[in-house]
C-alpha cells in the first residue's frame, strides 16, 4: 500500500497510525484486526506498548489553548484530561507514564498521576524562535534531567538547517548545536562494562567528509567522563546524505543512524568505530521509531513496508572479534 496517500503516518514500537478521512490503527505486536477511529482530534499519540491513546484538539472555547485527553482503547474510558493555554507543536511519550509536550512557549511533562502539567523548560533564548521552526522531535534521558528538542528551519535562500537544544534542568543551562540528529541512552562505553548515561549527536560538516558523531557521558562537571567522536562515513555516491534519526541498542552498546537516502550506519560505542553501512531501502523513509523488541528500530517506507532493523548478537560478537566490518 502507498503510504504517501495518507495525510499523516505515525509510528511507535507497537502501533502504526494512518490518517485520512478517519484514523486507522495497525497493531504490529498482536496482529489484531485494524481499528478505525473518527478523525476528531488535531493530534493523536499512541502509547508505545499499551492500548492507550492521547488525543489533542484546539480548545472549543476559543483562543490558542489545547485540550489533551488520555483514553484506554480497550474499554473506551477516559483516563485523564488537561488544558494548556498554548498551541501544541510536538509531543512524545518519554516513559511508560509520561508525555512530553512542546508548546509555543514551554515544554511540559504530563502524567495521568498528576492533574497539573509540569513546566520543565521555557523557550527564552532559543537560536531560532520555535514558531518559525519545524519541531522534529522531543526526548529526554532516563532521569528526565536532560531534555532535547530537535528543530529544522530554512533561511531566506531556502537552505535547511537543523538544530538541537540540549537543556539541563538541574543546572538550568542550555546548549545549542547545529546538528542533524541526537539521542540519549544508558549503555556500556568502556571496558569496565558499567552502563553510563550518554548523549549522542551527529554534527554536520560543510561536506559529508567531515561529519562526526559525538558521544558524551552526562556526568557531574567535577567527575571524569567518557567522551569521544567518530568520523561518519556516508556512501560516496550520495554526497547530500544526512542522518535523520539515531537509536541506541543499550544491551549491545551500538548506535544506529538512519539516513535520508535509506542507509543504516552502525557504530560501536565502546570501540568508537563505525562498523557497518548498508542501504536498507531505496524508498523514501516516512518515519522511524525505537523497537523495544529487537533493541533496534522500526521504519515505515513510502511503499507501505514496515522494516524492523536489529542486530544478531552472535554474529555481531564474531564481527567484533575479527573486526571485518561490513560495508554496502
């Protein structure tokens, strides 16, 4: 099926949501019959694992406010409801119980266990005003102390620029990066085999020959921390390629980069090395999501294929031992 015909395609580790006159839900986990829902909401966000949906719509009383409601799809009961005074630009599940919401002025964390949205970040001082940017993602580390907002914008010449805003709630500090993609993870980074909380991002150079992956441990400033950078090797025939999304397999200590031209790049974090590059599709990749089952990721292609990309542990251990890395 051609997914390009839909107004919107939303993916989580369990659900595919297809938007046209109504909303069609595809359960990737249980292979249940398709569910159809009326298209009454402005935005809809499926829980990554459970039959729970968050819906957002403009406040019927007027103004720029939004109403967010949480429903259980199995018994069709409303779980919780919140009202925000600003327009919702982006949102995502950041853990099993919490949704992160980016509005025109702030970031909020909302949970069914708390009647009041928690403000965690203000937009003051952003390099590009959020209203003039396409917000492409919001995520946090596992402690929810570190927040990451991804944006894309175009200048007067039509050139696209991608930025990351990294915020520390504990320090109240922001760092702004001109980078393609970023992610958090808790994984092994050295021979101690202890898991460390890390932030990864790919910095886009003037040409693809000097794009680099940066991996930094999120630690107290007074403590020694792991920090490394790796040259990113895109395919030489695709000089305009760039990374669209990053995912960490925390069990295996590897990082996946999904590129605009359908390639997957794999990096070994402990060895600070790119170990794999292959094109997984020639079709346009519409969206991606973490895959909790394999530790890798899922992606939806424009031709309707849903691809699951992960690592076979035995084969990867053998590859690490021989260092005979695979390219294309």
